[in-house]
C-alpha cells in the first residue's frame, strides 16, 4: 500500500501528460474530371501513432449505388487491409435508420451540449478549398460561380462562430468555360487534445448514468 502512494504522483503525471497529447485529423479530397480520391489521416503521440484510411476509387455505378475501394494504412504508409465494397440506397434498412434518428432526436439536448463543447476545443489549423465548375454555357457558369461564392461566404461566417481557425481559410472558385463538370480540392486539418475527448465521453456517460437516452 505504501508503494502505491509513492507511485501515485508518477501515475498522475503520466495520465496528465497523456491527456495533454494533441490529436491531428487531416481530411483530403480531390475530384478531377471523373476521378475521386479521399483520405482521412490521424496523427497523435507526436507522430509516433499514425494511421490513415484512403479511398483511391470512388465510382457511381448508378444513381442509387456507389462502389469504393478503401485502404487502411499505418505508420509509414504500411498497408494493413484493403477492402472493396458496393453501397446502394436500395439496400438501406430504413426502419433501423428511422429508429436511430428518433433516438438522436430524443437526445438532442445533451448531444448539442457535447458537440458545442467539442467545437470550442477543436482548432482548425488548415482549411484550403479550391473549386472549379462549368456548365457548358458561359452565362450559366458565371451564375453558378457567383452562387458558390455567396453560399461559401455564408457557411464560412457560420463556421467561424463555432470553430477556432488558427489560420485564415483559403477559398478559391474558378469557372470552367471549356467543359462541363466540377473539380474540387479540399485539404482540412484540425487538432484537439485527448483530454478534451475524454471529458466529452465523461459527459456522455454521466448523462447515461442519470437515465438519459
């Protein structure tokens, strides 16, 4: 028992240091012509622990189905698992989906508080969005780009009310007069500390222990 009391300060310091460790999440998406690439990368413990989920193939087979190839990597891009899957709206169990939505709606108050807390602790370190679009008609293309600018300005002003941006967001919109289509480049990186996530989990468990849904 005496040894436990002697080692308790060491344990407390280790736990405190772990709670202060930052976690960085990077979302990267590129769409050019009909080629898509999506990657979600997580980096923590000062780059000692890293893993990423990359989707090099994202193809729409029909208006209601989607085929994708996902690759799970760790460390220095070491491939752990590769998976190919087809998703379809026709195969979704809408009864279960409605049940989940009802549970979320009944817990909207506590979920709003938890999400508000997480939003205040998250720092957006980088946000780069470059969009190019064309409709095949010069007038309609100009109108579409203007609409995108208005929508992006409104959304950015709304996000800045809830999130902390460490750097100024970079937004670029370019019209495509030579062809019809949408090209998108998105690179966003956010960070938070493990302690913030642990505290949000404690808030959720406290609500469950008091009979919350």
